[in-house]
């Protein structure tokens, strides 16, 4: 089995807490990602809110079978880490999203690693396309709201 890595960066001119909250919010992810996404389990971590450590979201992309992602670390407003925990052919999946500020913008650094046999390169490219497209849409939404 080969290991794959997808890396995406985006910069958004909006408050870091707002960017973090929109990316962390399972029930609002579908507003900017091309997927049906919903929270199926709330976080019980003190002070982290319903989308924090231990929360689970179900995703359905392109009408394919659904899978679950579990947040394994949430450090607002700096880091979100998650793993696929059900329903995927990917092994050893880890998504890490970090948020920093530079030049009046929030820098989003999104890294995903996973192991997969046949088809891994296709999945790697589809992830990059889907997340890049989604973050570009989120950028338009947040920057328009900040300008209003």
C-alpha cells in the first residue's frame, strides 16, 4: 500500500475565529464544500463546543457511499485534526488543518495523508480539487461578509 499526501493552502481576509468556526462547523460545511455533510455526534470535550474533539460528521460525496470523520484534536483557533473512522477504503487517514495570521489574512494550511492501494493517486487529486474549490467558495463568502 502506498502513502499519499494532499496539501492545500488558502488565505482569507476575515477574523481567524470566524474562519476557524466556519471550517469546524460540520452542519455548515455543505455551504462551501461539494458534499452532503452533517454532524452525527456532538463533542463532549469541555469548552470545545459541539464540533470539537470527539465529534463525528458523516460525509456523502458525489452520491457515493457515506463515511464518517472524527475530530481527534480541536484547538481553537489554531488546529483541527480528524480521521476517517468508518466507511472508507483509505487507511491511516489523518487530516490536519492549521490556521495562522499573516498580513491581515488568515492562512489555512490543510494537509491530508492516507494509505491506499490501487486508485490512491486519483483520490489524492480529487481531494485536492474538492478542498481547493471549497476553500475558494468559503473565501468569497467570508470576505463578502467582512466587507459588508
